[in-house]
């Protein structure tokens, strides 16, 4: 997948083509570095829901997901009980998949454990940022050694629906790598944001 020339005449990553709602997401969110714990938890949760589906489906329902899962405040989600599960399973605005719903609740509980150990989720996730020389061609890979390593560690910590492909998509979206094509008009702004970002630490 190569470049797509958007209506403004500027080149974008090819996956934007033909999906108008992707343009704002691509230009304003995808790849820009994120260190906010709640946003990190939201994204890893939405990537879990995307498993087997398209990001277009999830993006269209994102506001519904936010409402259903208390804005992805994992301290709140961790306390969801059977009544909350039933509520989510009957919510037509989200993906009603019991395994994925249970996974998000479980992962919220694991996130609190991670917060106690690392101080923030950001400190944990950013510790898996790959070196620049280890990043390959984003157009030809769906996993990387870094995403495989992060996936294995998350699973060891009890997280669910965090396979290496899911985790790679999370890392791309949250700016742990800059996978905008070099010719893409957003590549430079993302790279600039990554350069000035203070990396979170424990």
C-alpha cells in the first residue's frame, strides 16, 4: 500500500484512501506519541475489540465505547460486576462480544497492578519503544520483534487479547514508532513530536 493524494493535494499513507473518516484520525491522532494512561488503556482496549474486525467499524463506534466503558478509566472499569457485563452485552452501540468485554475488565484490573509497579502505564509501555534502526518497512509487516516482546510480557502479566499483531497496531497508533510513510505529509510532524517527547520513566 503506497501513498494516497488527499483532496487537499497532499500525500497521505495509502490506508486512508476511500475511507473519508480515516483522514482526520490519520492526520490528528495516528502515530502522534501518547503518554496519557487513560488514552493508552483506551487504545489497547479498542485494538482488542478490533481483533477479527476492521478499524473502520471500531472508529465509528468509538464514542459509544467511551460511554459504555466510563471513558476507559481503568480504575472504574476494574470494578465492573456481572450487572455491568450484562449492560455491555445488551449495548447495541458497541461490539457485543463476551470474551472481549471480559478481557477489557480483566485488563483494567491488570492495569492497576501495572500502575502500582511502574507508576504509570506510560512508563511500562514506552519501555518497549524500539530503537530507530530496528524498525522495518511498515507497509510489509504486521508484527515486529518489539511488539512480540511486549505481547509476551503482557500475557505473562495476565492481559488478554494482546497478541503481537494487536500490540503492533497499538504501538503504531500511540507513536511508539513512526510508521507514516516518509513521503506522507504527517510523517514530519509526528517525528518532531517524538523528538521532543520526554520519555516516561518509573
